[in-house]
C-alpha cells in the first residue's frame, strides 16, 4: 500500500466516469452530423455546447492523468508552484490538485 493509494483509487474512479462521458459526448457529436442540412443551423449551436463540454471533460482527464504521472515519479502532493507539500485535506477534496491552497487558482476556500 503506497502513500497515495486512496487518492489513486478515487482518481481512477473519476477517470472512468469522465471517459464514459467523453464517449457519450462524442457519440452525440457524430449523430448531429448525420442530420440533413436544414437542421444543421440549429444543431450547430448545440454542437458548440457539446464541444465545450467535451473540452472541459478532456481537460479534467488530462489533469487526472498528470496526477498519475506525478504519483509515478514521486512528485504527487508537492505544489508545482512553490514546492511545498499540499495538505492532506486539499488532496482529499481535489485529488488532482497541482498546487497548494496558497498557490491555487481553483475556487478559494475549497480545501
Ligand atoms: Zn504552493
């Protein structure tokens, strides 16, 4: 059992959920393009929303994969900005956190 076993389990669960969501969004985007052209003006707007969601989800996937990378090279839990240890409470709340509370650009007061 390594130090970050709990965080890893949590991130793996999050990652599975996110990848499932990406799969659904991609399926939705593909379906949209099968419609005939009259409908596409309306669908295009919808498309933009889906793409935005897709990008947000993919950004989160990248964040989680980066966290796994940091677990592998031993830098997980260390602030990428100031190099100090990220508090256990913060990692429990945001397991993919890159920075400590002080350096955080996430929602303040979140951890
Ligand atoms: Zn910091």
